[in-house]
């Protein structure tokens, strides 16, 4: 699903965000990215989503070499990728329904299909009764779930999440992670950047650790007996 081959990313000014990064996320796998603030987690996710281009190396997603994707074709590649941001990036002047529907509207889906898929996505995250409300009328946890619904409404094969529980309390964090587990169980590949090591440990999936732009380990974490 995802392959990084000697990938580097240098920002203007010389900051090296990623250095010789190599890893693979298998089709249908769920894994976590961890590391200190500034380690390169967000940069790595943005490279996969074609929000950034690498300075060196090759990135393969779903068999496609992202280095060879023209600017014009980027939106078509992103249709197979759902992206969840920590700050939600919701349109505050649009209803919850309209926020979730946006990717389908852009892709040119029929109105009837949009209505069906938006309500199915909202139902999946437990917000079907909120479709006519506006983002600022919802709690932080509810806004994050709207972001997840918007990310999955297009039925992507890959979900990327950047610190999706960073602003949530432990109970809400558990609820959000359970949603990702549910999507992974039906075959969606999931890659989540998170600093919540205790929560990650309880889930028992593979952890890819970044340190100053370098991948230092990519191993599955064993679930403790008392978890």
C-alpha cells in the first residue's frame, strides 16, 4: 500500500525534515507514527497525501509512483486517500452535512448518491442526528468525528490521521481510536501520527518511530498483560 524508498525532505532554508526514510505499510495494515515534536511525522503524512513533494527518494502508494504524478492528477490520487487533521479544518459556515459532502461534490457525484453516502458516514461515527448543525455547535470530539466522516465518505483505501486525539481527553481518544480500528477491520489501511504512547501500546499495532527525521524503528508493540 505504502512504500518509502530512501525518502528525504528538505525545506527551504535547509531544514532536513526527513532523511533516508525507508518503510512499508502493507495493504489492510494499521500502524502508528510516533516521535518527538518536529521529528517529521506530519511531513511524512503530507508526502503521502501529495501535499508536499520529496527532495529525494521514491514514494509508492497503491502501486503508483507519486514522484511521477503530475500536478493536474493529484486530486485523482487523493480520492483514494482519506486525511484527518488535528484541527479538523471544517468549514464553520457550512452544515455538518455539507462539510462531509464536500469531497463527493468536488468529485461530481450525483445528489442522491451524496445524500446516501453522507448519512451512512455520519451514522458510522454516531452523528447522524447532527447533520443540520454547524461545526461550532459541536464539541471538540464531535468535530473530530465529523472530520473522520468526511475522510471516509469517499470510501478510500487508505486513511491518514495527524494527531487525531491530540486535543481530546483519554475517554474521547479511546472512542476515536475505536473508529479507526473499525475501518481497519473492513480492509482500510490506516496510518496515524500520535504522541499518545500509552494508548498506542494498548492497541498492539506496529509503531514506526521517528527521531529528528530518521526512522529508528518500525516494530509491533506487544500488548501488556495488564492492559
